[in-house]
C-alpha cells in the first residue's frame, strides 16, 4: 500500500508538471538553479534509454526530449514529444498486452487551456509505470514493484 501511495503521489506531481505546459526541453542546459541532486543522471537526449528500468518495456512512439535516472529514488523518467493522444492510447494497449494492468486513470480538463491532461498508473509483476499525457508530450516514470 505504501508503494501505491508513493507512486500515486509521483504520478500526480508529474501530471501537475505536465499541466503547466512548460517547454522543459528548451531550457538552457547550463541552468544550475534547478540542478538535480548528485543521484540524478541525465541520459542521452533523443534516444530511448536502455537500462534496468526500461528493459522489457515496449519503446513508445515519439521523440525523447529528456530522460533521467535517479539512483537515490531508484527510478527512471522519460519525456517524449511528437506524440498524439491516439499514439498514447495505442501505447497503453501495447503495455497491457505486455502484461501491465491499469491501476488508476485520471483525466482533468485544464482551465484556460483547450486540452485534457491524462494520467495512467500501471503495474506489472515487477514494475510500476506512471504515465502523464498532455497534447504532443508525455512523461513515463518507471520504478520497480519492490521499491
């Protein structure tokens, strides 16, 4: 139960960050004021990360805008752009076929904007996925079930 609450909190945090519709990928690389802790490693932009968290996951459509690996929190986050809502929904179906089940779906219309933010929490026997989608972008947060 503790794991579920932790992942749900992360999912909501990611959803709120996605809802702000900030263009994170265009932020200057030398901006040290928001620098992550030493436990966070920035992974190669434009390339789907191959690591213990993404192993066995189907590669989603879109372009990797950024990806991080957090050794302290034991998770991997990937932001993809150039992805439609149809692509997102098809990827959710591919994940279901790969053995993931939906734990929770959240959708919220963003006031003052013409879009709906969608969040999906999924689980398999060994991994948790928290996926947040806004038009043209989604973030996938991956952690292991036993964390």
